[in-house]
């Protein structure tokens, strides 16, 4: 009898201990609805927004149909804004590989109601085929795919998953614009990083707070698979949606710089566009941008090698094209101040000789 009383008292004490512990906050379920397709089921989320930072998505409607023509060297032209699909994925591994899976695929589209982001999420690996089926349906009427580092990562990863699922990837017919390359060309010299989140803050005026680091996203998903608790998945969904919104906003800004190089004002942008024009063979226009660049207060803050290249190009331009030997000498002297290599000394000596011999063009 005493043993029974002791056991009951111990049980009461344990119950009091449990009752005194703070209650766990209820787990907020994942948003969205379960969608059934011929390939199974998956979860879908939809959000519509009007603005992102200082950017209003109505500006997408103002994009010229041929705005992407210059940026893509003529590959893309005459695409209506509502036919552009902005795509970004979240995956189980950052390095890629055959075992990497895109557990979340987000697609943004311009609609009459605003900018719509659809997110396709697989709650388990068995839902991958259904998710891929929905992505194909979303892209069916699209005429252009826009990503950020998607040419090297998102598209090939998704294409491999389609193949693994014995499904046809929807990307073959879609021209693909990867804004990473244009962004680097334009802003690499201006900002410390051309990561999308950095451009989001610097160009779009949207500063993320409490954003989940990309390196933790695979771990967060695997924790969800293990426990069934959403945990930080809400933050992952928000991260993905922000990436897509930033991608769309940059699409309204970046191509304008390439189609209208005269709109650039910052030295770094002017030099970046000048280098792009030289690669296309337009050295005259590049020289014009370089002249504008060296007149800005930001020019002296650019890397020494870039400033040297600008002065070298202008020295050649004034000597051989503009036939302005004095200006060519001025540029060559600036080169010497940055780099005393022998070829630059020879250029200065040659230009001085021309001037002394009176071979200047009136």
C-alpha cells in the first residue's frame, strides 16, 4: 500500500512538472492549397503584389517590346511583358549534382491584378512529378524565361529532374535571359557584390530584414522532411518570392541601360557599358562613354587596372580615329601615371615626336 501511495505521489509530481512548463506556440501550417494533377499532388502558394521597394510593377507594362534586343545581342525581341516568366528555385543542395532536387519552384508573371508569384512546393520527394507538371502548365503560354544565374543552375537542374521523372522539360522552346551576366557587366565595378539581394538593396531600395541565408535552406527543408514541422520554411518561401520580385524589377531597369547607353551616369556603369560596346566592335561609342566616365568624380575610385584600360583606349582613339594628337598624349600620360610598362613609354615618345615634327592635324 505504501508503494502504491509513493507511485501515485510521484505521478502527481510529474503531472505538476509538465503542467508548469511553458506551452509551445502552435505550429503555423504552411500556406497555400493542395493541388492535384495527373502526376499526383503538391502544394501551391499564390501572392499578388503591386510594389517591391521603390519599384512599382506597373513599370513592367512600360517595357518596350524590343527592350531586351540590345542586352541579348538580338536573341530576344518583341516579347510582351505578360509573356515573360521569371523563375527561381530553392534546392536541396547548392552545388548541384544528380542528387540535388528543386523542392520549391517559383514563377512570377505580370497580370492585370498585379505581379503574381506562384510557388510550387513538394512536401515529399514523391510529389516531385506533380510539381514539375504544374511548372510546365505555368510556362505553357510564356515566350521568354528570365532568371538570375539560372542558365548555369536552375534550368539545367530542373531539366535533369524532368528527365529523371521521364517527363519532357518545357525549356527547349523558350529563349532564356540570365540577368546575372548583364548585371555583372554593368555593376561589377560599382558594388562589392552582384548578388541579387545586394542589387535589390542598392538599385531597388528594398532592404531585406531577417532573410534566411541561402546556405541554410537545404537544411531547413530536410528538417521539415524529418519532423513534418514547417519551422523556418515560411522564411524560405518568403526568400524565394523576394528573389522573383527583384528579378522582375531588374528586368525593367537593366535592359534600358543597354538599349540606351546614354542614360548611364555613374563612372562604373559608363565603363562597364564601354567594355560591352568594345566587345561588339563599337569603339566610337565606347570612347564617348569613356570620356564621360573620366569627367565624373567616381572615376578615381575605380580599380587602377580599369582606369588604365580606359585611358589606353582613349589614347588610341584620339591618335588613330579622332586624329587629335594632343588629346592622345594627355591620355597616354595618364596611362603612365598608372602603369610604367615599356609599351606606354613608347606611345608617349611617339606622340611627343609627332607634335615636335609638326604632324598635328589642324
